[in-house]
C-alpha cells in the first residue's frame, strides 16, 4: 500500500505513540524490524503516520515493547482500526489541513477545556461573529471561501448538541466579551448565544472579570482535548504560523497546570452566566 501523502494529526499521533513505546523499551527500529521480519522503510512510515498498522501488528509491537498498560493499548488499537469517515473529510483539499485536524480532535475528545483571551471559542461563536473574525484575515478571503470557512465552523458545533455531547468547559476573559468584532447587534447576539450555550448540561462557561487580582494569563489561550487515556490528551494552540498540536507528557502537564490556574481566577458558572447576561443588557 502506498504511503499516505497527507496523514492527519490523529494518524501522526498514533505513529508518535508507537515510537515512544519503542524508545522507552530501549529498542532501535532496526532491532524491531529484524524480529518482525519487516523493513526499515515500513517501520519509519508507520511511526511517521504515513502508513497504517493492523491490530495484530500493533499488539505484537506492544508486547515486544513490554507495554502492560492495557487501557493505552486498547486506545491505540481503536485509533489504528477506526474506519468511519468523519464529516470533515468532505473538506479535504478545500480547507487547510489544521481545520480538519481540529474537527477530528474534537470529535474523538472525551472532554474539552478551553482558555480564550482573544476571541470567543469557535464552538460557541454565532455565524455572524465567525464571519467577522474570518473576514478580518489578511490577505482577505474571497467571499466564497469566507462562507465555506464559516459554514465549517458552524458544523463543528454539532458536538455540543449531539446525544453524546462532549463535556465542554470554556474560561473567557472579560476582554473577549467586550471586544466587538463587528457591531453592537452582533456583539449582543454573541453574548446571548453564550448564555444559551452555558445552559446546556454538558457546557460550562466561566468568566474572568477585569477586576480579578492575580491574573497574568493574557497569552494563555489553548484548547485541551482529553483522550481515551490521559497519555493521549492533546493541546491545540494557535501560533503566528498556524495551529500547533502538543502531546509531549511534560507539555500536557504544564497545560493542565495552566488551565487550573486560569480556572481558579474565574467566576463560577452561575455567576459567569449572570455576568454575561448583564453585559448583554448594557449594550
């Protein structure tokens, strides 16, 4: 089978985790291919996410590496054997790959935690708010492409309304709520949308007011997606050069710590909802 030309972030992650297990076992790729009668090229492609791996081969690798974490093995098997094509695949070669990777990450997440200090998180945006944000890009998007991006963002939001809605917690700084990406009407509608979404059983929205002491996390924006096991958690952060996915154990620990610090500075969900409602009435 020919190598994948453009593996998804999830496919790359599977290969990364297999490489981590091999390195932890103190084995070289050459040793492994010799035992399994494979080739160095095949091994390299699997660990880079360029080729898939069967359940049988994955379990052989786990046993060879001495991995006794059954929960992790089952999670990796799930990643390796899933065959369902997500709705986002329809947009391949149409939208940037990181857009598709984020939708796939959200779809498989066991929970999502977000820190927002610049814009309302994408999963909570109204259509007009999203259009204003994308419409600010430089160079500007053609109208047809702009509408496609907006429609895609709206479609991502289905994970909050499906029967098995993913638990979602967003911590927003007051500056996010007061910044008008468009006009007063759009701002009010967005605040009202946040109130409605916060009333969902699976959604928690917290606010950090301007007058809270000890908050120095203005650059703390992130999306933390929980995996089937904590080792497979993933953090997505926006950078000046695009979207970055973090999965190193130390990075995940630091991002969990950061989220707790930011969460501690926020109002509880009920007071936060009242806060947002009050801002909406002021407009």
